[in-house]
C-alpha cells in the first residue's frame, strides 16, 4: 500500500514550492471538513498532504476601501467578527449557517470556495458581495472575479500549482441593503436546498446596483442577471420585487437530488428571492 | 511513512507516532488509549468525537493527528473524574441528561467551551451550541436543562 507523505510548511513561499514540485499529486489541507470526509469515504487517497493551516493566511482586514480575508480564516471567525458583521453582514450570516458549530471551528472560507459545491453558503454570499480571489504560484499571482472562478459542479479555476491566497470584498460607501437566506432540510448540519444572497446599493432612493446570488439551483453558485437587470436604476417596491423573483427563475437550472426536487427548488427560489429582497429593502 | 507528534493532552505533554492519514480520533483512542471521544459517523456529522482543540470544540474525526503538533487537546477525561466531577458532569447526572452515554463526552465538552464564552445563555443559545452533537436517546431536553443548571451553578 502506498504511503502518504505530509508537509506542513510555515511560509507561503515554501508552500508554493511544494505545490510546484508535486502538482496535482498534492492534496491541500486546511480545515479538513471536505478533504477528511472524502478520505473517510474512500474517495480520496492522497499521495501527498500539504497542510496550509500553519501559514499566515487567516485574518480579516479592512484597507483601501475593501475587506481582505485570508483563505484559512475559519467560518466561526467570520461568523463572530464585528468587522464582517458591520461591513459584509451576508458573509457573517452565511458563515454562521454552514455545517455545525463544531464544523465551523475547522472549516475555512477558502476551502469552501475551492471545493466549489454549487450549494456552498459562503460562495453565494461572496458572489453577492462582488468578491474577487487571488491565485498565487511560484511564478506570480492573479486576481479573478468570483463569477469566473466556478467552472462546474465541484470544479473551480484554482488548480495546482496555484493556491488561493486572498479574498477581496469591495466595500460600498453608500446605503446598502443586504440579506442572506439559507433553506435546508433542517436547522443545522444540512446542505442548502436553496440559498439566496441579495446585495442592493442605493442612490437617492433608487437601486444603483443589485447583486443576486443563488446557490444549489445550478451547476455552480450563480448570479441572477435577469433579476438584477430589472432592479437596476429602479425604486424597489413590492411590485418590482415580485417581478424580480419571477425573473430569477429564468436564470436557474435546478436538478433533483438527495435534498430536494427541481420542482420544489423552482417554487422556493421565487419565494426566497422575494423574501430576501423585501428584508434587504426594509 | 510515520510522523512523530508531540502535543498536550489533558494538560500532560505526550508524543505519538502516527501515519499521515491517521485521524486525531483514532490516535486518541488507539495510541493514547483515551476512549472518551467516540466514533459515531467518521464524517463530522454526529459530534460524538468532539474534543477541545486549543479550547475550541471540533470533530476529531476531521482532524489529522499530525496537524495537532504543539497544540492543546482536551477530552472528557480532562474535564473531571468520579471523585472530582465538573459542575457539568454533576448537572448531567442530576438531570438524567445521559442514557446510553455515547453522545455525552461530546456534549460535555461542547457545553464547557460554550459556557466559558457565554456564562448566562438562553435556552435557544444552548440549543444552537449543541446543534452539532446528535443524541439518539434523550430527546435533548434534559441535556439542555443540565447545561442551564450547570451554568447557574458556575455563575
């Protein structure tokens, strides 16, 4: 039986060099809440485990009009951060609903993005916040909007030898209303049946920019461009909210799976988009 | 390939030798012979493997033993013993919060860490705090009663 090797680099340079050397033979380990489950279920037998938990990649900082979050920041940290609660509340809300209190003490926001489940709660919140991610390797780094990051169910643009090293959330100066809603099969330890993130930026009573992100209703977390277009430049009233909720249905392609049927997901997406918009405006 | 992992277990320095893929749960039970944490699901869904890692409750089935080098691990064995019950253990006993006992080590550790942060919780807050720990016997009511009683005793 092949033996597994383990590395726990203390510097980012060391980690990137190891990634360059081992490429996709290396399994990156942060919180382990996805990797360890895959290993327990026999789906993953790593040749090399590259533990990034000792790297200085956790942290939440505001600078230059944006919030910068390290990828190994734990969900529990995001959930209780006063800075996130103030500047990006939908992210705190999503982080607080993910997994269980125990899982949140291990799970990382970067890991959630890289696992790239279409149902990922913080992925939806970050998409709604207009986040970008930085991918680094030994030869350089690049920034990518989160819209371009998810390429398929559990597939993303970050592959060896790159490592996701930072998340940037642009902050709005003006009036903003936002809401995250997760519908699960139960109140805890449940994947999303549907999740919705709504972020509305207002100017003089009208919605200057709307971002509506939806999870578990398409192959990746998505934005509802049709719903967003309806709201842009408009005063958001009940009638417009109802129209936007219906418009969102044209952007989704839900499937039947272990948690819900496509039929149910269609029904409840419209309900949750309307509810999130109402609560974001209130 | 074997790895040596020095860490602190229930206040004592220990060192174990494990494979890279050994979970903290298996290392605690098989190498350290500390059987408080239980293997209920092995996938982080039931909470019966809960330990405190640097003070925070985590699923030890989701932690690689090699990653706890230099860290502080506390199991239920470090909470108290029959001659010196922790107030939570006393409350669980008095309120019949344990039937088969399988979930109990995890419940006690989650409760301890929760009350350390929130010494005067509401019932809802206790419910939320233990939402990652399943109990198949008690229906949770007595567990919550016990945690609230312990909180009062400890204030």
